[in-house]
């Protein structure tokens, strides 16, 4: 299965890159912290080398031994996995759900650094994320330029034109999800060309296209909103780099077109899945845009900093997003987060990992309804914007999956297809 290939080949590659990154920063750690920094680097590398060996030799998954706030929840989850195996031995790297062991690896990478001050705040994936951003410059410039030109006459757009522009920016945000460094095991996956030119040609690759449902939700919420409670949209972020810029453009458009009054972003509280957005990445991206020597890029950055200061954009992180749990257990495991999401008028979930957690990462029949696969996770109307990079997909028409499978056996994992999949939460 694709899961087996991921655990056997991709994850050890990612660990090797992490170890190499720490090696390369040895002098920097020495300059900043002296011998303490070098000792910490050695200990972290030794911890990660041991982890890589455990993974490659299919050792049992071990409880976390750190004092971090989420350790107890992880260890309870391991007990839950033990119970699932019905006494068929301990959960191990090759004999456990893919989603679980993949999340577990990233949590162990975090522990390797968190255990070893003074380098405990070092993000081993930061360089790759920054590189992805800089290598996507042309696409970022094209998108910022398009957006700033659009804003000049946004007040004059009629409803039909507004809808067309929203659909364009949603599709850019959808296909921006191709820029995923965990999928390429850290290899270059930047967006090189203008993302706007190819949108028409990409429409046939959107297997479930609920753009119309999204539009009718947003436009009706706006029209019904007479008692002036704020219309709130939440974006559960995926990758930093170009994808994040595409999400920020979409978020600003929602405000400036009056389809939303506030946008809440949800990122990861620790470095995760190589290229996932943390608070540092979020702020760094806006700063990079602000200081760019390109007029429209810096205009975007300045405006977005303003949105944060005015409080119409709010950034949150919550440790639930970096737990191994499906979202169907959020109400129980993180009731505070679930209650917060219930205040939203629309939740936009970006990317493949969020889709896997929405649907429980099961081997569903393709025709199972999205609503059913969500397994009672209905805090608010929600939509998944996702390019397919793992073999879970629901909500297709009868025969649709089989037809593609016949000509493209890799269709579920190639990143070529996408979905804009909506659930009304009723």
C-alpha cells in the first residue's frame, strides 16, 4: 500500500534530512551557545538516529517519556491502539495505522529538540519552508499583483463577478496545496509559475466541486446577517510557503468583499509534517512580504499586518492539531477548541492531512457520503480544499473512482486531483 511505502521509504528519508540539518547547524549552535549547544546537538542526533533505527526495524511504538503538556494524551492514545490490536502484539511501526505512526514520528522529532536545551526552540524544517517561499517568488508576485489590481475595483463588482473572483481564489488556494514538503520528503515542491493561468484547465481534475454550495452559504449568511453579528470564517491551515500566501489572499478577499467580517487562522503549535505552518511561519511570511522590494507584495504584507492589528484576522494554535486523533474525537479530547469552532459560519480545512483526520483515514468505499465519513464531527458548516496525496476518498459518484483507477492507478496519491468538498453540518 501507499502507507507501507511512506513508512518504509519516505519517513526514514525525512529523519535523515532532519539529522543532516542539525549537523549543518553545529557551528551556529557553538557560536550561539558554546559547548552546551554542541552537546545538545549531539544528544538530539543520537535520539533521532535511535528513532530511525526503531522505525526501520519495525520496533514497537514506545510511550513518550517527556514532560510536555500533550504527553499524557499521546500515551493514552497508545493504550487505545494496544486495545485495538486485540492482543496481537504491541503496535509497531509497520503494524499500526499509518496516520498514527506518521504523527508519532513528528512528535518524537519535536521531543528530540524539546529535551535538549539550549537548542529546544530550533525548527528543523524552517530552512525548507523558507526556501519553498523564496523559490515560489514568481507565483507569489503574480498572485499579489492580481489581487491588488482586483481590489482597485472590488466595490464595482456585481454579484456574478464577485462569485467568479471568489471561485478563482478558492481554486488557487486548493491547488496551492500541491506545494507540500512532507509529500516530496523535503525535495523542492515550490510553485514556479503563475497559478492563475492554468485554473480553467484544472477544473476537470476537481473530483468533487462544491464551490456553488460555498458561495450560497457565504452570500446567504451575509444577506441574513441583519442583526450585525460578525460573519466568521476559519481557515485550518496546511503548508507554509506559497500555499499560505494563497490562503492569506483568499482571507483578505473574504473581508474586502464583505463576505466575512473576521477570519480566524489555525496553525500548528510545533513543527509538523515538514512544511506545516506554525505561528513563526505565519508572522515570518507577512514580514517577508512587507519588506519585499515589489510594490504589490509589500502592499499585501502591510495590509495583512494591519488586519492582525485591527483584530479582523486572528491566529490561533492548539495542541489538538498535532495529536494523532481523528477530528471526530475533538469534542471529547479538546472541548475548548470544538466550542470555538462552533462560533464559525464556515470552516475551511486545507490539505490532505486535515482530510485524513476529517474522514478517520479509513479505506472507505468511494461513494460513502462525506457527511457520514465525518463521523458526527459537525461543529459548523465545513469545506475541505484538498489535493489527493493519500488513498482515502469519499463522496464520489458511482463508478467515478473506478473509472479513473482503470487508467491512472496512482490517482489517489499523485497530487494531480483535488476536491472542494462541503458539509452543511445539519
